[in-house]
C-alpha cells in the first residue's frame, strides 16, 4: 500500500503537466492512449522529482541527503506531505511553462531541420489546425458557410483543444457582414472541416480592424 501511494504521489506532477499541456495546446486529448500518457507523465515527473530532491538537500545542508529514502521519510509526515505536495504543484507549473515556452518549440525546430533536409514539409508548431485558425488573441471577421446559407460574425469564444467538438460563438453578425461587404475586406484563409463539410472564411484581420475603427469613429463624430 505504501508503495502504491508513493507511485501515485510521484506520478501526479507528471499527470498535472500533461493536463496543462492539453489545455495550453501542446496536443489535443485523443492524440495519446492512456498507456502513452502514463509514460509521458513519468518523463515529466522526473524534473519535479529532481527538484524535490534538491529541496531535501537544501533542508539538510548536504547533497548526500538528496535521495529517495530521505524524501519518503519527509512525505510520510503530515507537514512533509503538505509541503512537498505544494512544491510538486509549483514545480509541475514550472516544468509545463518551460516545456511550452522553450523546449517544445526547440524540439519541433530540430525535427523540422531534419525533415526539410530530407525534402519533407515541416511540422506545424500548433497541434491542430483549429488552434491555428481561431485561437489567436485578436479580433477576427469570419463567414461560416452552412448548407442553409452563411453566417458572418466575430468569434468571441471557441471550443477548446481538448474538446472533440468544433464550435464557434459569434458576435455582432450584421455589423461584421456590413463592414466586410462595404470595405471589401480581402479573404485571407479558409478553414474546412472535412468531416462535416463546413467551411469558415477568415478575412484579413488588420484590414477588418481598420475598417471597424473607421465605422466607430463615424458614429462618434
């Protein structure tokens, strides 16, 4: 029982990193099986474990104290369990931040260099096309092409990477349509869902924002 609790405690930080990565967009939920997630969790748990061992070494003032037996002794006390639970959560956040900010982009750049050398197209830094199209922190003007017609709008909320459904919440539909048509905002991209057959036209964001500001200034003055 003690060994089981120990393994759960040691793997939990890695699982937290995996969950954070899913929501950040490093990869989406269906991509890995449960076994693969456990293996990834073990890898992500190692830096957290090393960090906790380093804390043990600082506490006892000796690198010789930085071993699993000493860490287990600390965890088996209530105060030690609380302290190292908090430290593990903080370290998991640091690991996730470093992975998503530096390591992941570097690893993709490295892989792309090899792929390009072999004459293959480079990998996308985002995990899915949905994120490339709609998870940007900027105003967008879109036209959703449906079987019954089309709907204009500006996305104010989109389904997350972990969701298998692809949904958009649009605002100011009539206003966006009027600006796009009046100022002839150029089409920039088209997102196509090959499963449902729905296409979403994405208009040039910079041109749309300029036109939107112009219209707002006309109303004010």
